C-alpha cells in the first residue's frame, strides 16, 4: 500500500479520496470500502507487516486530511 496527498494505491489500483467511503480497522486487519458498495472486497483487505502502529497513525492522518471516515471494529468482507 502506498499513499500520496489525495490517493491510495492498493494492489496496483489507485483510489482517490473521493472514491473511498471509509477505512475499517479490525485489529491487525485493514479494509478499504469503496463508494457505492456495502461490503469490503477481499482484494481491498490487508495487514501492515512492519511497524503497524506507525502505519496506522499515518493512515489515520491521511484519512483525516482527505475527509475519509475511519472506523474501528469488525467489518463484513466479500470474497
């Protein structure tokens, strides 16, 4: 996962902040919920491998800067 000022790149697909409804965090699992969907696609679920705490803080700052809602807790995933 890579992030720029207003985009996230996940598995070679780039999402602008306006295409992301919310970011879900369930323990070590992170899911990106695109706009116009109700369930997080499995391809948009991942775990941070190195320094999880720092990565979550950076993701939180990115979400706040771009107006993307961050949710903690269980979320539904679609295979």
